[in-house]
C-alpha cells in the first residue's frame, strides 16, 4: 500500500475516533481534550496525505 493512502486511512480513523469520543463523553474534560488532540492529529495527517499524493503525481 502506498504511503499516502495509509496516512489518509490513519487520519480518517483518528478523526472518527475524536468525533466518537466527543459525542459519547460530553461531560468528561479529559475525553474532550483527547478528542481535540485526535481531531488535530487527524486533520494534520489528512493534509499531509493529500500533499504527498500531489507530490507523487508530479514525479
């Protein structure tokens, strides 16, 4: 599997996990912080996977 595809899949898993944690535990401050960290990580990996895809197309 290509690197950009695996990074994209990991980013989607992190985003989904962050959303699920935020929805399931709205009163827990610790879970909200973990969900926020996972969301930031998911968005960052998503952008990185997209940039790698563009870079591989140019080569």
